DNA sequence: TGTATTTACGCCGCCCGTAAGTATT
DNA sequence: AATACTTACGGGCGGCGTAAATACA
C-alpha cells in the first residue's frame, strides 16, 4: 500500500470515473485503473462495484475512504505545521521563462489548485537570465551558476 | 513522500538509533539512513539532529511524528475494519513446511509481533503436500495445483 | 459506433543491498 | 580500534505510458 495509491483512490472515489480522475491526476487512464486493482488486492477487498462501463464506490470503499481521508489529512496538516514553525516558505516564487509562455496560465492555475498560499512573481524574456534572481526558470538555453535539483510532488 | 518512509521514520524516531531500527525493520542500515535524508529533503526540514555518531529527534521531528502516528494509525484501523466487515480473515493460517524447521520459531515470533490476532496450524513433513490443505508452504520441492501469488506486507 | 474499463508489454526511475568512506569515543 | 552514520554504485522491481482488447450504450 503506497501513498500515491491512496491519493488516487480518494480522488477516484469522489468522481467515480476513472477517465476523469486520471486526467485530473495527470496519469494515464490504464495506470489509474491498474493502481486501483492493485490496492484492492492488497486490502483483499473490492472497493468499487463494476457496473457495465461505470464504477461505483461500494460499502467497503466508503468505509476505507473515511480512514484514507484521516490519514492523508493528517499528513497534509503535518506538512503545513512544519512549514509554519520552520518559517521557510517565502510565500512568493520568482519564475523566469522565455519559452512556453502560452502554457503558463494553465500551469499557474493548476499549481494554485494545489498550493493556494503561494504567490508568483513572473519574469518573461529576462535580459540576462544568468544573473537573474529566480527560484526556477523555463528556458531553451543552457543556464549558468547554480545546480539543478529534482523534486516531486 | 511514501508510506514506507513514514513507517521507517516512526520507528527510527522512537529508537533514535538507525542501526537498531534498520535491523528491526529488516532493511540495511545505509538504506534506512538514506530514506530519512530523502524524507527530510522532501519536507524541507531536518527531523533529526546529528550529534557525533548519534542522531536525536528534534523539534520538527517531534511535530511531524505526531501527524505520522495519526496517519499510520488511521490506515491500520481502516484495514482492520475492512477485515471485520468483510469477515474474510479465518483467524487461522495453515502452514506446511518440510525445510527450514529451525527457522520457524523466530519467523512465528516475528509474525506474531505484527499480527497478534492470527493463530497458526503447523504441518511438518506432510506426507503428500500436493493434496494438503494449506494457506502457504515452505518446501524444497515443486508443488502442484494452485498458482503462486506475491504479497507484500 | 463511441465511450469507459481492462489487459499486454516495455521502459525508466527508485528502493535497497554491498562496499567503502568519514567521524566520534 | 570499534562503533555509528553517510556516500558510492549497481541490480531488480514496480509504476506508468502506449497500444490493443473487451464490454456496454
């Protein structure tokens, strides 16, 4: 049982629609379908009833959802409290980009869904990006001084 | 952030000893050390203070542990309730084995730590194992009818 | 025939183990 | 010198995507 499975399950339990959930979760529809089956096997219990081409949360699913909400909620709260007491969130992200400008509105909208507390400071077509102060950038050129770091959400 | 990381963290937070926790969690000591660092990076906060060759849970760690306990507890409760209402747990596992008999005591002890509600029915050196009724077996011979299935805990 | 889920199959990244390195007592 | 944690590196497994199959309206 993994956290990603629980997040996927929680979302799918609410929509009762794998295709829709997959799109909103940014994974492929078969991947989500399989993850749910895997979770059901792990628990030894079916969480959804398959009725024709639709799925419907059943009793077991509803019971489990209740606990999943508690668990995921606690972890989200924990993260928030850590942010609060560590005071490391500036609240503002400085973003520089010279490509993909037409994608930014959707990207920002998506991000604000997940992190409503963050505000952005945007820099488009910065003159000399190597000297610019940004938290991250989107560019087609090779960029200079600081190293890159991989993050997941 | 993954569930395994949280379980590892919870255990290590209590022992404040990576080597000991690694042994009890059945993973290598470097693996556990790395997982904790990974979790800290994910949260953006150090959870332990490194003092010489010892580690000590710090403020952030204590705060986060509180939420981890809630989350993992909820998931354990959810599993239990699903077992209750589905009524699929027989309460007794039938185990057949013709090798590794000297390992069984420790294995059983280990398992009972995790699942105290389960009782065992042991069959050593079964005459014709292919016909035997067991939930699982440990053997050096190839066994017959039913397929094998992979499970993680 | 279009829509929704499931199965098949392969790739890539991550978890974990072994080995070596570093630091403290 | 012994103990405990960290870094380096490689292998194996699982998550996820694309493609194809199945099933219902």
